[in-house]
C-alpha cells in the first residue's frame, strides 16, 4: 500500500479540453469528396454509421487531417433544403467551392469559421470528373457552359461564344464528361464521349489565350497538332 495525499480536484486538462469534443465522439465518416483549406480537411456527401447526408460537409480541426468529429459543431450545412447532393469539393487559397448537381457555392474559410460568399445557380456538375484545378484557377463544365474561378471572380467563358445548340456536352452520370489539364500547353481538354454525332469529340480551351476549339477525334487531333508542332519548332 502506498500512502499519500488524495486528489480532490479534477485535472485542468482533459480529453475534451484538449480536443474540443468528448472522448466517445465518433471520428470516422465515409465521404465521396474532400478538399483542404487553411490546414483543415472538408469532406462532403457523407455516411456516418448507417445514416447518409448527401448535402452535408464536416471539417476537421486544423492539422488533424483524419478526425471528423460527429459532435454537431463540425458540420457545415449550405442550402440543405434544396434537395440537391454534393458531387465535388475543390479549394483555391482560402476559398472552398462546394459543387452540387445544379448549383455551386463559394465559401470563404477563415480562422473564425466559414462564410458563404456567392451562390452560382446553374453552375453545378453531375460528376467530379467535370472539374479540374489549374494554375489559372478552377475550371469546370456543364450543359450550360464552361466556367473559370481564378480566386477573385467567376468567369462564364462560353456565355458569348456558343449558342445552346453549339455547346453540347450531354452531362450524364453513367458516362461522365472528362475534363483534364495539360500543364505544358496550359490547355483544358474536355472529352464528351457520350455526345451523339461525335467520335471521341469535345473541346479544347486555351487558358493562356482564351481560345476554345471544338474537335472530333479529340485526342488524336490534340496529340498530333500540339506535340508534333512543338517538336518541329525545336
């Protein structure tokens, strides 16, 4: 037996005071998309236990990239009454874009929390493959057009260049549109395999010049035109 003084006061430090949530808090969540902003991970379209939350996000605390507290204080809800689900999260600086199927939301992240900065109706995407991050900003496409967010403003690139019949990408969840970025040429390649009347067709958007080219047999044309042209110039 060891004799000594008894402790009448609880320690000042506890699991809850150190972590911000109780020790029995569920920290695990399944999710379909994620992004990092200001050293915090944001996840969207969630499944926690047996419940699903298609239009909800959870954020971690700073520098705790794998702990998603289901305590009610880490939820981020944006327009939960719209009946839409989150398809993609993407970040640029201290900005977070939450893409839903019909609408996109621009959120500013600060040390104090999150603030909804803009709502872009009609700028959502059906598939995460329709969004790509480039050195010029975030680029995405849908049936309404091509968009670029450069960290300061949204550019609706195709608004004055294409009619509704000319801009045709035929968004489809089963055979999604594919968007990629070639860093060497600084071009965005938009492949629309599911569009009737084209053969591996799509569009090429030059981020440096702002030019948009529509082409069938997209990758054959692009690889031949750009890389062979580059080789002949050197």
